[in-house]
C-alpha cells in the first residue's frame, strides 16, 4: 500500500549548521496529518523556522493508528503494521534531510499520544523524548513500557478530559468504549520508575496567564538517575491541544487551555536533549 505523510523543512535551512532534530507530530483518532497541522495552528512549523529542526506529520490509514493490540486496533477493518510505517517515515526523513538520528522526538494528541508511547517503547533507542497530549498510558502498552532504557517524557493531561479520563478508566466517545488507560498518576509512577525519578516532584509551578477558569500546574522531576519527567496538569482542561483550535464543540471534548501553547512547551522540553 502506498502511504503518505507531510514534512516541513525550516526556511533558510542553510543557515543552520550540522544535523538537525526531527519532531514527529502525530494526529489523533479520526484525524489526518493536515488536521494535526491545523490543530496546532502550524506552530511547530514556526518553531522549526526559528530553531532549525524538521517536522513530520504522519498519516494513518483510514484515520486510525494500528498498534497491533488493544481494543481499538483489533476492531479496525483494515489492519496495518504502523510500527513499520513509522520506521519508514523516520528513515525517509533521514535520507532526505540532514537529520540527527540521536534527536528524534515524538508528540501527539489522543491516539497520537498513544503513538508517542508506542514509538518510545517499541523502537528502543530511536526516540529521544516524548510528549503525549490528552492521553495517560494505555493498559495494552504497560508490559512494553514498564522496562527499558530511560526516555524523557512530558505529559500534558486535562483534569476535565471527557474522553481519556485523567484518573484512568475506559476511553469513550459518544457512548463507544475504546481502550482502558492508566490514571495520570499511575502513568507517572510507571515512567518515573523506568527513569529513576523520585516519587515527589522537585519543582511545582502554577502557570495562569489567560483570563479564564483554568490554570496549569507544571511539575518537574529533574533529579532522576536516568531521564527527567514532567507533568502539565491542565486544570479544567479537556481533550484538547493547549492554545489549539476548537476542533469539536466543547460539550464533546471539553475546554481549550490558553495559559500555555502545546507546541511551545513540547519543543521547550525536547530542546533540552
């Protein structure tokens, strides 16, 4: 099957010396690569122009990623080897552009957030750090993710997410049950054990810049023996991208937080590595 993706090279790339980072920005269920571009208001492209990294927007077959396991993947009409697809996308980007193979990062929202975990745990050594949005760790990936080399993670979850519950349980949308996820705290405990992090965060800051009823609690575990970990606890945030577009009515997906920009914070985290 012929498959596609969107890629973005920074403008005036010649002014950036050496090999550059690559960011995978992965769409959610029922989405497309162009949807992810619009959802983030093309902010990753703007940041790419400023900092000189490359961006790729992968695209699923029939709008849903196939992880090879889990309730949603098992129900897909057409099954795909999406692990092979992601590997091919990364490989083609490395061939086409001066990509630094040691600085490949993955982020995504909803099922794209699941894809971030999937890549970190199924492609050991390929993904330098991840930033899943609106998605605690799915239960079907627990065995794959519990052990392995440390991988830096920044987790962005809304406390009022009506689809992927902050405190764990079944993902549901319009009465349809999807996969079960751990709670945000259970996700942090599992990843913190993998990364050698203390149980308590080293820093806890509150970000509250917009005139709304939400705020962001930013917790940072920096004194880890393996790799750092961060949580953006988006108070009253929904199944949405911070400072992104309202892709569905707020009654269905919840509120958008405007205290942070998701792309800015993801790149701030990635740029540390």
